[in-house]
């Protein structure tokens, strides 16, 4: 939705109406003492600098090289992910779903935009858009085709609709020919999209 | 509520068109809207279910037209005015009511990292009956509440199987409306794609939803 509707009010263009309205609201909230502008900066910095899909990639790569960690991740993802220091808002109750030769997993939130922030950061626009939210549950293979992913006919597709506070992380399959890589090298092969389930690991690093 | 936000299974909403070079924020104001939502919520005057319901109460045509952070802005304005934290007059004037004393924000920059890392778990340590067992067939009830619910229309009346017991979670349908958390058991429920979508579905494919006790009945 509205993928072409975003205001581009950086650079030389005058501020958009939205930018002005947001600025006015922030001024009001700060003047009333409802929000601390330093806290706003710190929140933005958190998601720009520290909390993003590199976190999830480290979780996936660790599960590829460490069978005990993989077992813990599949048994209690919240605890296993916390071992690597990733906890908190929008990831309080985590479940890891593993792709195999027989099963491919895909995550969506049809009702809003639920997404595992501690491991993937803030969701991309397409994840929050009407086209993805509407079709992921009824036509997952058609959706995957739009991302350039074609699955074998016999592969089972499981779609996870995040209707509660449980958040899902897809553990993609380790690409063939990566036996010589360590966890850091493997993490570089794990894209955000592979951990949502609309890409395969190694396809779009 | 049967709003346009409940869009699972709809056709005709356009191509997905992912942008591989998409920035985290398309403009600085989007980041400020995100941050104001998180910071204002620290007052604890509303909860996550209230916030979601504020966004889904945006009129349908507007909801479909607005970008994501426009919806977050509209929802925030709604929440702040509903709770009396700001007034329409203050928004119009662009400055605080001079009769009101300046407050002290609960969320400071120093506390942001800890608050984000702590999050807000939805589980509650209270006893709640296990009405259903893993592997048991269930039907999602055919309910059409006018308030907040997390039972999508596409699953209502459909047969599924209990796959997982997530423990006892806050119930959004009441929590969104100031009717209490009413914690109850939350289950992972598997529906076959065939049950949901009929014969066009691929045999073996499935859709998995997390559903509260009150959404389920014995078939």
C-alpha cells in the first residue's frame, strides 16, 4: 500500500504537510512535558544502529554451526535468542520455524504489522502493505514468485499469521557449499527476507 | 471489528513491489512518529491493544490510502486526545494550554535502551484451564464483534487442530476496551489451506494462527 505515496521531504524540497504536522505535534508534546526529545533520538538511534536483521542472521548462523544451540532455538526461541543478547519489545515471545527439504515457512501479520523487532528490526514497507498482508495467507506461492522464489511442487508451505504477541523467525536452510564458512561468514548469507520466508539464504545476501 | 485492516485472503490490492534499496525511514518525520508512539506509551495510559484498535478504527478508505506511519500518526493523535493528554485546541493552537503545569516525561534518553530491551510480555502467571489438548480438533467461532479482535474473518467457522500451547496471555478483545486483561490460554492452531480456501489450495499447505480460548469451540 502507498508504496509510491511516501513523502520525500529531504533535500531541497519544502517540507511536506505531514512533516509540518509531525513537527507541530512533537513541539506540543515536548512543551507539555509528555515526551523527552532526547528519548526520541535514542529510540530512533536504537533501530537505526543496533536493532536490525544482522541480529537475526547471527541467531540463524549460530544454529547452523552449533547443533545444541539449534535444539535450544527450536525448543525455546525466546531463551535461545536472549543468549545472544536480543530481547525485548516485539520479541517477548519468540518461536523459530525451520525450513527443511520438505517444509518452507512464511511469516505475515494479516491484521496489522506484527514483526520480531529484536531480531529483524523494523519491518520493510512491503511487509506492512495491503498486498502482502492480504495475499500471503491465500496465495503464498504466488507471493513467493513475486520475490523470485519458486518452490518444488512437493514442498509444503506453512504460513504463520502473527495474530497474538508471539513472533516468528524463519530459520532458512543452510546453502550448499558453505562448509568452510564460520558463523560470521554464514551470517552474511542470511538476509532479512530469508528470515521472513520470502527468500532463501544465500540468494540475496 | 470487520474493518479493512482484516484483509487476509483479499484479492485486488495490487502487487507487492518490494524495494531492495528501501531506507529504514523514507523521511525524517516517519522516525519521529515511531519514536513519539513509543515514548508516549511510557505513560501507561493505554496498552498495545488499545493502540492497535486506534489504528484499525481509521475509516476504511483512509486506512487503505495512508502510508504506514501516517496511520501511526493518526492513531497516536487519537490516543492522546482520548486520554486527555492533549486537546484539539492545543493541537490547533500549536502550544500547551497555559493553565496546565508542565509534566516530566517518564521515558528519558538514559532509560530507552533498558525499556526497549525489557519489552512488555503478554504472558500472565495466573491459572487458566487447558480446555484443549495438543492434537485436538477445534473450530474457530463465528464471531463478529464490533470492537477489537484478533480472530481474522478468514478463519471464523473453520476447522483446525491445536498444535501448540503458548501459555496464558492477555486477551486483546477486552484489554483494548478497558475491560481488563482477562488472561486466558493462547493456542497455536493449524488450519489446512484446503479448509480455508477450498479446492484451489495446494494439498499439504497450511496456515497457522495464534488463537485465544474464547475464539475456539469443539466442532
